[in-house]
């Protein structure tokens, strides 16, 4: 008789259950929904499960890999495309790591554009004003996107969706990627050229040792004054302190951040009753041209459904000895 695969589902939010609960039953999996994030303190909860399922602000380091291996956990099922939060090298011969490489690139790209339009046209401020019957326009002037030069860093699935959106606004699209793709309606240029020429820069590359703090005081110095910056990729692409310093000097027209380098343990949680001890995050919130959202670019019905489907298909493939097409291998993290 088939033994149901047991999955410890870390970091459960009510919206995860909407799809994972019924679909899990469809596949016959025994999913144990755990509210706690996966970290060194909670890894013991994986005991008795065949797999753990984690999201972007959970992590699994080398020490935890050893603990999971001892507990006979066979797989780490990532509910995300990015895998910078798992020590893939440590996992290589011990535990299979599976991810969701693509669910809805449009969801993230559309959100990046929403962030840009908001910091530029200040609809979030207008909304608050008109609710108080303050109909003044003082301080709400934006700029046209039409015919501006935009720079897209990383031309993978989300970067390409962003290029399509930018073309809809009739901008001139520059892009940079160490692995260029043919046939895009955008002009590949060097990173320096992109920094120098762009009125708007949107980040769509993964977080790797090469891209950590890609945006720092030196690269910011190369950018135009009044540049707009949008980051929906990973927080540590930006050196936050350098960004804040430059914002205080008035370098940026606007900055939209859906991700933040110290977001773990803060994003996805209601911290409204707590004292904010992260000075950089608190500082960002005080800057009138910064908009921070809580890593929600992926958060559409379509994307959530696709994430659940692929995560469970990955588990099904593992259980049934099928090809593991979404495996994260050591070759993907070696420079
Ligand atoms: P992808 O793998 O399809 O594309 C990433 C691209 O970045 C590739 O073309 C790759 O060649 C390029 N790249 C690698 N190193 C680079 C470098 N040094 N400089 C410039 N480009 C480089 O990934 P994707 O699906 O487009 O996702 C991009 C990123 O978006 C993910 O890594 C993840 O961090 C982030 N993401 C965020 C959300 C969210 O909710 N905000 C959701 C999904 C993904």
C-alpha cells in the first residue's frame, strides 16, 4: 500500500492553504502546515517528514542540511524560483533541492511597473490626500515615462516581461545580462553604459556572489541625478546604507523596493505593534520618495496557483522516480 509522502510546510500563511490544501489531497500527500519559519531553531520540526517545503525568508544552511539528513528528510521543496537561501553545495549529495523556476514572470514585472508608477506619480499620496478632502496637487508632480531611457538588469523571464511592459510605454530600453538573449526589443549595453544612460533602472538578476551589492556608492555615482530605481529581485543586490546616503543627498527621483537585504523575519509579518529596531528600514520609511513593499511581486492568484502546482509536481516526481526537471544542482551555484 502507498505510504503518503509527509511534507513539513514551513512559514504557512492563510493564503498558502488556499491552493496547497486541496491540491495536496489531490496528490495524496500528507502536508503538515507549520506557521514557524524554517531556521536553526525550528529545523527539528522536520522530524518524521520526507520533505520540507520552504519560502524565500526561510533558510537552510549547511548545519541544517546535516540535521535534515540525519532525520532522513529527502527533499527541500522551494516554493520560489530563487534558491540563495539554501546551501545547495552542502545539500548536493544528501538532500534533493527542487524549486519553481517559473510561475508568473508577468506577476513580478507588472508589480515592478506598479512600484515605478507609484513612486513617480505618487498615487499612494494622492489617495491619502483625497480621502481627507485635501485636493491640493502641491508636491505631487511626476515625470512622463514616454521616450525615457530605461535600463533592465537581468533579461531572464521577469526581465523580458519587464522589457515588454516598458516597450508598451514607448521607452527606449537598454539592458544588461552576461548571457544575452536574441530577439529582444531592447539594446544590450555594458553595465556602465546602462548606469550612465538610464532614467529608470529595474533589477531582475538573481542574488549571487557576483551580484551582491551590485548597487553601491560607486555604481550609484555613475547614475544620472534624479534616476528612478526599482528592485523586485533580492534585497542584497543593493547596499542599503549606500542607497540611503545617496537618497539623502537627493540623487534619486524615486526608489521602489519590494525586497530588502534584512527582510528575513520582518517581511510577511505584522510588526505594527513592535518597535522597529532596524535603523535602515526605519530610515527608508521616512524618505518621501522611497516606497517599500513586503516582497509581494509574486502575489497574484495565477502565480500562487502555479507555485502550488509545480511544488507538488516536484514532490510527485521525486516520489515516483520521474525526472527531476526542477532540481537545483551544484552547477547552478558554482561561479
Ligand atoms: P531567470 O533565471 O529567468 O533570469 C535571471 C537572469 O539574470 C538570467 O538571464 C541571468 O543570466 C541573469 N544574470 C545572472 N547574473 C547576472 C548579472 N551578474 N548581471 C545581470 N544579469 C545576470 O530569473 P527570473 O525568473 O527572471 O527571476 C529574477 C529574480 O527575480 C529571481 O532571481 C528572484 O530573485 C526575483 N524574484 C522576485 C519575486 C518577488 O516576489 N519580488 C518573485 C520571483 C522572483
